[in-house]
C-alpha cells in the first residue's frame, strides 16, 4: 500500500462494489480498507486511527447504513469524520434521511466517479 495516501474505509456487503470502488480509488492515489458488513466496518474503524473517510452502503443485512452511521457518530465518537452514504435506492427523501442519520454527504449507485472525487476533495478541505 502507498504510504501517506488518504485511507478510505469502504463498508459494503457486495464484494463486487468493494472491488470496483477500491480499484478506482487506488488508481487515484487513495488507500482502501474493505469491510463486508457494518459490524466489521465499525470494528475496523475503532482499531484504525488513520481512516480519513468512510463510504457507507446503506442497504445491508443485519445492520443497515443508517444505524452504522449513528453508531459511528455516537458510540465510537467520530463526530467530524466524513461519512459518505452510498445507496442504490435513489428515492425522494433518501438524501435527507442519510444526512439526518449523520452522513456528511450522499451519492447514489451507480457511482459517478467524478462526483465522488469532488466529495473526497471537499472532505479533505473541511479538515
């Protein structure tokens, strides 16, 4: 892995999404850390201080992204860590629901890579 690269935690129950996002992000100079469930992602986040951004799938079994974002904010105490909600359900009100849960931003699938890069740059500037 590259040293000094921004580390992004990708939480998604679909390995194909993790693979595709990781490939794109690595090609843009980011380091990625995969998690196949919200619980795994929360555990990784607690053990890795270097995570700079979380890409959180919303629709997952067991614990959905809304609950995971709330836990990141409340239980783990990462109040200002950028969390970008990623969802295939681009329905009216979804963006607001994600932001109410504590997401910093929202992007729908299929992911517009240029838009995601803009969000990541904005999250860097906000620090």
